[in-house]
């Protein structure tokens, strides 16, 4: 009998043990799943956001729809109402905070210092919304925008008078027309580019990225586009009113910039071609300081085009109304510096001269050393933000052209900087995985915003571009992306962006961007606010985004949920409609997507 009871007791204990073990297994399985999901950071907020809400404002024509089963709700971390930002006075319609004309005039005119970036102090920043001018309309779609700009968007006629005989721009009814002419190509940019293409291999994808210094209204860049060459154009905000604004209204990559005393905000060995068409830059002065800066950003094997004075001075000195000896000396200095930089003159025909930078970096270095040239001592030639230009030659990176493919193969080939291990912490495998992730992210964006690559958005900005995966995944002849690498980013990846055949710029988002208001159709902000948390005010960054975003333009934020909750509250007072959406991998991922659309409104004379 005792054995019988013991047997029953043992069976009971075994059953309890099995139940306990099974329970523990389930518990640890669920715990592991929770940890793998990453859920836990701001989980109470995440739960709130994944609830269904009918409070989401969606602009019908954008058709912003989540691909998840439910709409993500709106969660506020505070009962207080958002700050309502009022319109700025209409005089600020074309305000450029770091190139403000009145502030510029307080700086020295020597070496174009007054045309460089001079940003306002924190106490002087505007905390209002920059108004669009009366009658503002959405720009024409590309390629019509190349040739026509609505007058109301940039109502400035001075260039139509100043450049009338040079075929830059004409005023016709309620639009500006751009015939494609320029100071050095009155017959049109196409014929001018044909001349260059007889020397430079533009057609085969070898030349993909170009730099246009002193670009005017960027007709050179506009007509290179159909040849699969993307030009980064810059010009100062000067007496030629709104030239960069016209370039961006046309749908051409451009920024406000100048060759002055500070290095231009591009990485070394970035461009396949650099160009100056009567850009009025004094190339020969200061022992060729500006030519040395172009050499820094020009790849080995890259081309430099100079058209206009002093080229062909023997024929044109009278027309240019300049002394023959002065022009002769100017060209002598240019030729002397070009030789020092190992640039070989490939052609001089009419008023166009073309040089090619040597690809034999070792032989060039030996020649330069024998000439007593001074080399820059900085170990990082890409560390250029607010750094003064130096009277030295930047040593060529031996990896700069090693294995660089022609475009479009270049877009997804492993960039030389990554293949050589030049970007610390970024392996070939990490690069390939990054591409895979961005294809996935962009596919999710296409489901949220079904017109993202329809041609509705021409000028696109990626505020934190990383390796350029977003731009690569969006690549289309209908659009271009300004890939911004923040100066405080953990890794300096802008050189990689250029090696992929894309363009971009360095920038600090605590300051105003070097562009006019209303110049971008779509802005992508991946991790920007986590990056700048405690660096500067979210409000300042968002107001700057509002300044450069066109009315009815869109923004895609991708960031941690707690950060986006703060962002959503601020933009609630900025005349933006917005909606929070789950990560494409599901509601348990703490990273979320916030989509927003800027409402259409214009200023008036009573805006305060």
C-alpha cells in the first residue's frame, strides 16, 4: 500500500516538475523574443503609438497610407498645446540666414570674405515661418522645369536685363524662359558640351560627377543631366540676383557658395570634372590657391575646364577691355600652377582650355618634390568645415581611382574608400548590408507615399546620408538627392557618396543651410534628431527645414519613437500635417516613421 501511495506521489511531483519546466521554457522564449525585437526603449510610448486613432491628418493627394493593418495613432507626451509659429514679415521671403546681405556688408571684402557663410547668433535667429511670395506655385516637372520657371516663384527681372545678349534668361508672360545660353555659350549649352565631349569622355560613364564654380543659372549642369552627368553648382549670393535660386527652381543641384578663404564643403578626390565658364575667379593669384583647392576635390584623371578670360587673350583682349600684358601674365600663372599640380593640357581651342589631372600619383609626387612644392600636413583632407584654405598641395589618395567603375555600375559597386578600408568600421559586408536595408526602407516609403518617385519630387535632400543608400535606392532620371553628411556624424562618408556617382555636401544642422527658401520638394531625416539631441534646439532645425521645404512638400522622419514624439509636437505648430507610422518590421520596433506635409500658404504685407 505504501508503495502505491509513493508511486502516486512521485507521479504528481513529476507532473508538477514538467509543468514548472514547461512554464519556464515559455517564459524565457517570450523574454528572448522581446529582447530580439528591441522593444523596451520607450515601450509605453510605442504601445500608445501602435493603437488605432482617427486623429491622423492625411493630405489626400499624397495618399500617405501605412502598409500595416492599422493606422498608427498620435501620442502626445504632454497635455500642453504646441507652440504656434507665426509667419515672418514678408521682407524675409528670400531670407538666407548664413548669407544675409545686410550682415555680409559688415565683413571685409578682401578675398570674398563677405560672401562666405556668416550665420546669426542664437539670439538673432528667426523663430517664425518664412512666407512664400504671393502667387507661388509648384514648379514645373522635369524636364520642362529646365526651360521654364514661374515668375511668381522668383520675381526678379534684373538678370533678363543684365544678361539679355548672352541668352541666359528671358521673361515671357508669367514665366521665365531659359534658352540654355551662357556668357561663354551664346549658341546654347548643348553645343558647348559637345565641344567639351570631343576631348572629355562624357558619354561612357567615366565622367559622372562635376563641379561648376560660379555657375550663373546653372545651364551647364542642366544640360549635362541628359548625358547622365550630375553637376554640383555653386555661386555666391551677390549682385546677380537669385542665380542659385533660379538653378534650384529649374531642378538643378546648386548651393550658395564661393571660393574665398575657406575650403569648399566637399571631400577630396570627389569630382570627375570641374568647370569655370567666365566665372570671374582669379585662378592665378596667391600662387594658385584656388586651383590648389580645385585640385584637392578633383580625382586623379579628372578634368578641369576653363573657358573665357584669359584663354585666347591674343584675340579677345580688346573685346574684354583688358590690357594684353595683364591677360598674358594671368594665363602664364595659370599654366605654371597647372604644371606644378601635374595637370596636362589636353586642348586649347578658341576660348576653351582643358587640363587633365595626372593618374600617376607617384610620378607626380616625385616631380612636385623636385619643384620644392609644399604639401599639406593635415592627415584628413576631408576635414574641411570652416577650415581655411592652405597654400599647399593635397597629397593624392592612391585609392581615389582604384577600381572606380563607370556610371551606372558605380552606383552599387564597392567604393574604393570602403574596399581599401579607409572608412573605419565600415567593411565591404557592412556596405552591402546597408544597401540591402535602404532598398527595404525605400520600398516601405513607396507604400506610404505612392508618388515619391513619380516626378512630383525633383529636388530631394537626405539630411543624414550615411553611405548614400537612400539616394541609391531612389536613383531615377526624374530626381536628384542632395546627400548631406553632418559635420558631427561619427563617420565621414561623403567621399563614399561621391564614389557612388552621387553628390552631396558637409553641413552642421545647428546652422542654416546654404540655399534659398523653398528649394526642396522632399526632405528625408534619418536619425537626425537623435544625432543632434543636446547639440542644438530641435525647434531651430525644424524651422530651417520649413524654410527650405516647398509649400506642399513632404518630409520623412525616421528615428527613435521618443524623439519623434517631440518632433511631432513641434511641427504641430508649423502648419504641417503629420502622421506616425510603424517601422516596416512591425509595431514592436522602437524606431518609427513620421511623415509630414507642409501646407500651402503665402505671405502678405501684413504678416508680422
